[in-house]
C-alpha cells in the first residue's frame, strides 16, 4: 500500500501536531483545579507571626539605637511599640511632672516614621508605629535590616506643691522603657486533597 504525496504530507503534519501538543502539555503542566487532574497542587497562604522585645534605660535627652533584622520574606505588617512608666509622686509634698519619649523607625527600603509623646502624670506612656506592605511587591520591602531609635527626651522633675519651706525640685535622671517589634509574614503550603 502506497500513499500519495498529499496523504503523506497530511500524515506528517498530523504526527507533528500530536508531538507538539504532548511536548507543550509536559512543559506547561496544569495546576490542579477544583476538579483535580493536574500535576501541581495549588498553594494556600499561611500567615505567621514573629516578635522580639528589647528593654532599656535612657538618661534625659539621650538616644538608644537598635538594629533589628527580619529574615523572613513576604512581610506584610510590622508594628513597633514603645512603652514606659514614669515614677509616682515623691511623697506628699511633691508632684511628678511627665516624661517625653520618642520613637524613630527606618524600614529596609528607607521609609522613615517617627512619633513622640508624654505620659500622664505619674503614669504609663506608649507610642506605636506601623508599616504595612503589599504582598505582591516584588522588592519585599519589609524583609531585611530595620534601624530603630528610642529617644528619652525631657524628663520632668519632682516639683514641690508648696514652696514655703525652701523645698527644691528633685531631678528626674531618665526612664526605663520596653520596645516590642512584631511582624506578620506569609508562607505557602500545598493544599491537601479532600
């Protein structure tokens, strides 16, 4: 049995199409959808949390710098909290005036944020700075080295309520503080078959 030239060409073209189709199917694959049948299972995002706490003490009008590194990728949220408690009144004849602390944060991509504030008289103070990142950013701006500076500013002295007997102010030398850096990042895990 012999094939004519046109029949031979048609057979070769059909064979080439089948080979090309099989090659493309093998290269591209197909993600498994709801109906299954693919070779690559879909991935499910998993949200993870990390945190580190630093404690320190600063004299009035001094800065303390911290270097903090986030090694995870796909960071979506970073919060830096600073808390401190001022001392209470020193006896019945004095009133303690508030302290002022500040927080300055530089993210790995160079974005800077800062804030400062005081505490209520004899009470606790707090500051918080937050960064949010888009998970689709290819640069991953939340991953890497963070520079954080805590400033202990003016520390209010203990002031006499009534100064008829020559009482003097009691200097407040500084304050202790706690800084917490917490962050959320995304990892992916293969979806389990149901």
